[in-house]
C-alpha cells in the first residue's frame, strides 16, 4: 500500500477501511467501473452489494466530488485499499484524457456526461492493464454500470459464471437489463423494490403478452415499453490471450475493443443472453446468443425512477438538455427521459414545490404499479417478475443464490432412458387411450363448451402429461383440409432427426423417422403468411406451388388459439407453465408401408433457447381409420417413478389418428412414438414454447 500511495496522483483516493473483497484464491477477478454523481441515498448499500457477490475491485469516478464529499469519505472509511479506489474529476485527471485512445473522438464533447463516462472507462482499462499482477487493480474482467444498476449473477454465483466464460473462450458478454417497477416511492430501492419489468424480448409472443406490452406502452407519450434503455450492459475481458493492449470502448453499453470486433466475431467470443431472434433488430448478429442457466440467468437490474425527489434532482441537474449528443452523432429518441425533462421545464417558473408535485404525478402514472390488481395481472401476463435476491443479500450480508425455475441440459438429458431401459419401457402394456370427449353426439371439445373442455385438458396435462379428445370441427371442413394435405404432399420433404445438434440422415437406421413434412409458414401457407389460394392471375401459391391451403391455415390458427386459451389455465395449474410463443405449423404424412417414428421426446434438450417447446398439439385428418393399419400415436404414461429412472413403470396410451381427433402432450417431457403405419396417414401439428411463470425472477413474495 505504501508504494502505491506514494505513486498515486492526487485525484486518486484509496479505501482505508477494513472491508475487503471476497474473492477466492486464484479466482476470477471481476471489477466494476462507474461514473457517479449525487449518490447520497444509498452509496454504501450499492458498494456492499458488489462486495458480497464477489467483485474484486471497484473503480469509481466521481464527476462532481465536492457534491459527494461526505459520501466519498464514508465509503473510504469503510472499504479497504484492496477493494475500493476513487478517482475525482479534477484538472489532473482531465489532463490525462488526451492520452487515451478515444480522445480524438470525444475531445469536443467533454461537457457531455456520457463522453466523460467513456473517457473514464478507457482510463480504467488502462489502469487495469498496467497494474502489476497481484495488485488490487489487476483484474480479469470489467463491467460498466451506473449507481442505479446492480449486476445479479446467476444461481451458480459470480465465480462460476465468469469461469464458464473464461473456459469457453468468451471475451465479451452483453447482459439483458430488467427495469425496476416501484410500488411506492422509495429512496432505498435496493431494499424496497422487488418488481421488475422483463426485457420486451422475453414477454410472451401471444395475444396476452401483446396486451401486457400495450399496458406499459400506453402509459408514456412515446409509447415505449421500457422507460429508459433496453439494450443491456456488458462485461469485457481485460487480459486477452497474447494481447493485453489498451483499448477504448465507444459505447457505455458494449465495451468491446473496436479493433478486435472481427476477431470477436470469427472466434465466436462475443456472447449475449438476448435471444437469437432479437439479434438482428439489435444489430448484434455478430454476437452468439446463450441459453444455459449459467449465462442466461445473469442480469442487470436497473432502478431508474423510484422516487419523485430523486427524479427532481436528476432533471434539476440536467435542466433543458438537448435531444442530440456528440454534435448530432447521437439522437435521444422519444422517451420517458425527454418526457420527464419536459415536465420539469414546463413548470420551471412555478417553483420547486410545483415541479416536485408534477414529477410525482408523472412517476406514479408512468413508472409505478400501485394497484394490487394491476400487479397480479402483469405477473400473470409475464411483463414483470419478482426479484427479492438483492434485498435478501443486503439484509443477510452474504451471497444468497436466486432460485432457479429453469431446467438445465443435464436435468433434461437425465429424463432420456438409456438403451436397456428403453427396451424395458417399450415392452410395457399398451392400451387404447380414453378420450376426454369421444365425439358421440355433442361430446366434443367444441360441443361441451370450450372453457369447460380446456379446463379438463389443462388438468390432464398437469396430472398425466397428455390429453386427447375429438375437436368437434365440421366434417366438411376436415375433409377439405385432407384434400389440401393430399395436394401438398408433393412439396413435402423427409422429416429430420437431430441428435446432439447433428441432423441424422434418414437413410441411416438410427434416424427412426419415416414421415414426410412441410412447414406451413415456411411454405407461405399459414394465415400469418397470407396463405390461401393464389390471387387471380397468379399461376401458383406464395412458394411457387400449385395451391394454397386455406382450410389447413384455418385449422392451424384454430389449434394456435386453443393453445393460447390454455395458457392462463396452465399458469394456474400445478405446472405453473406460461405459453410464450407458437411455432410454425407442421403438416406430416406417413405414406404407409410401415413408416413410423421411434420413441422420442420432442424437446429433449431445451431447443437451445430459454423458452423451448413445452406443448405439442396434433390434429389428425384420416377418416374412418382402420386400426389394423397401425399408425397409432403411443404416449408413455409413467404410473410409478419418473421417466429416466430405472424403477419407472407405466403403460402406453394409444391415440388412433382418426379424423378430428386432437391430442396434446408435454413436448419437453413426454415420451411418445408413432407405431408402424400401413396406410397413408396425415396430421397437422403445432408446438408451443413456454417456461415457468416465475422464470426471470426468483419467486420472492
């Protein structure tokens, strides 16, 4: 400490207290860099959180140190030199900025706080790389966050997360951010706020999910879902293999070394937990989306607007700031940020008391959720989750892992029986399945009333993992759909089997699949694609084929609607399952001659996403099916033990592919097969993705 203290510039102040970092010997050293101002409300809570979860060092830059002198002194008295260093904005620090690699880009804009943040990040990178090995500032990773943000590691903890990144060659990780939703005004949100808006990409892509997004968007003038940013924050590896050169990030959100971007892409070393389907809209196609718990459950918690007084202080400092930054290089889009600015400015002449009241009203109308019914509804829809881990960690002063509500790959794969057990299971009794509604008279799903029927299906899914019934659609409609299916058979291709992310050639014995398929949307045949008959004067369908398939498209949409209406019932059931999306419909044909599909689980490995397929729905199109032709769907129902256990016992439930029969089963858990079919057999399938209703949160009350 003595040597470092003698060499320190005057702007740099180091901790002198007792509380040091909690990093294991030879552990990954993760640091935080932040530019701070007006932090009197909860600076020590913020610092202590990072110490307890395992950060090695905090590089704090104070933008207006005179305003925060009391808070600075308090922090220095509590935390040690090993854990805390504070750089104060001064002429001496500013004199070092021109030596940074990003100075030429930002030299004209140092009055902009974001510019100073970027310069401070570059300064921190230099310090971290120049620090002698084993010294407090020698760190492996750096993440940039503001003082209203917390990084919450996954259940495995900070060390496990960053060790995983290191072991897999990741050098940059972009984390999704969740936005705090206060239920009352508070200046201590880390202790008091447990509701968070999930990233919009995680909201269910269902009618219910759309209503939730609209609920929030309608509250702001700009129609935004999040009040502030929604593009995450990142951590970057400082010490890279054979390249410890200094770099200067150009974004407070993505800290990548600009001259290494092509290498990051070619090495697949830039990761994110934004979903694969969001990367294009975020212009992040060069990043690799991750779905394992050790990566996807890490998140940034953002607490931007939790008390009207705090909001007033922010805009009293910013005043009537321009909506462009960096000389027009960055435009602030319509947002709550501008709405709050305009509210402050509009009442400037009326005095501080009026401004406080107006900002209070704005905050309550836009950001807060005070009505218990609204909270309950948005929790059900899934736009918000409960996260109580921060409160618990701070109250107990130790790392308390958040609860996990997602199965890991190893858990999923344990469900798959080894070959000898599969042979034993295949020899267990087979019986004809009892249909919930057998089609006699009005005893169909539509005939008994959809809500009553859906409730019965949800109960069966929760207790048995499957359900089957007669839909009750008009026979003429189903006959028309069959005719369309036959006409489309020429477009079909052999179905593929994927084992460990490798497509198995259908000609090989272990392919175990003998159907031909086509995907409705891919072929331009579903309602979303505008499927249906070709327009007048058009020689073919949307994909160049001879026909559209309006009846099949109608039935596919009907199955999707049934799945969406099952959603609230599945949420309330013991499954606690939320439907997040429907997949493209699949038309399949088994052409006879013993074609089959061996025992399998549709989604045995998670589909490589956080909300993989959880529900399969199949509508059969075969009138007067002769059971001697085989072709039955056989669903294994465990009666004792669980699938994957050597002690499992159960029986196979045979669902015959008769026209109008509708079958449901858990796509992620149910072992099933199509028995050899000796007659042509058609079916229309729709899958639904989903996850535990508490996913993204930790189940806090």
